[in-house]
């Protein structure tokens, strides 16, 4: 039997297709709610994420690099099905090759020998796939802890847990197959990924916070531009956008 949540997801996807296919640009729909949530997220970052990220940066480079490679390799499991859904055969080859080599020769992804031979898996998710299908962003809003998103990307974030093989192994087995999984592993990897990203961008974020007249609007602009670039498979990333806003 098809899980009810998948049915709901399908309905949401159809709704998005019909409503937002002609409205590509994101619209600010819930700013009065999003701004207070944004302030909460900033307080959470100041109290927890930034101190943890600074402590993480003090770890030996080998440990930091290994943790980053490991989580990046696991994220390739989500990239592979999205490469298939997008019909991107070239990137699919890179993703499969990268995951296989790094999981074996790279000792479960701790090392990244695939990159040294020219294999690089661009990160893909369901939100990007929906965007590649021509579905517009819809409303922009901010989620507690998770940060900025759009209606399309929020649906995609939920769908990721059904598409991602790692999510199936850890958090969806019990729901889909009545097998006990391990949610701690899934959220530990996601948390490490967030800390790794935050630690790599401490100075960028500090500069943005210092130089922005309206930090909320700056973060919104960076997020939307970054998502658009990822949908188009552009080489420009969020760090580049931060640099542009600082100039």
C-alpha cells in the first residue's frame, strides 16, 4: 500500500506544477512571520552554531577534512536519484563513479580519491529537480533552525527523505518496510554537514552581517540566487554570492 504521506506529496507536487509553473520568481508571502523566525535563528546561531563551528575549526585538519568528505559522500546518495530524475546522464556518471570510488578506495568516503581523477558529484536534491522541471519557487519564508526556503524547496526537502537511500536506511525503514532504522545516524550526518558548512563560512557570514543594511534581505537574496544557480548547474555558489554582496 502506498503510504499516505507519499499521496499527500504527490498532491502537493501537482499543486505546485499548476500554480507556480508560470510564476518563476519567489514571492515574499509571510514576511511578518518570517522576520521573527529569522531573528530566532540568528540568536540560535550566535548561541550554538557559531561557537560549535569555531570549536570545529580547531580540530586537526585531517579530522575536519575526513568528516567533510564523509558527509559529502553520503549526500551523493541523494544526488544519484535526482540525476536520474533530471535525465542528466553525464552528472549521473560522475555521481555513481565518485560514490563507488570514495566508498571503497576512499575508506567509506573519509578520503576523496575520486576528485583527484576528475570525478565530482554536484549536489542535487528534489527541490532542484522540481526547479529543473520548470516549477517555480512559490512563496519565500523562513523555517525555525532550518532557515530560508520556498514552497517548492520545502516540498522538496520533505520529498528528499523518500528519495534519499540513506534516509531509507536510517529513518524510513520502519515506516515503509516495518523495519527498525536508526534516526540518530541520519540527523548526526545532517548536523555535521551544517556545522562543516558553518565553519567554512565564519568570516563570510561575519562580513555579511557587518556590512548588510538589512541582513534578512541579504540572506534571502543569497539563498534565492544560490538555488537558481544550482538548478541551472552554475558554478557560482553561495560563498561567491556573499563575496559579491560584500563589495
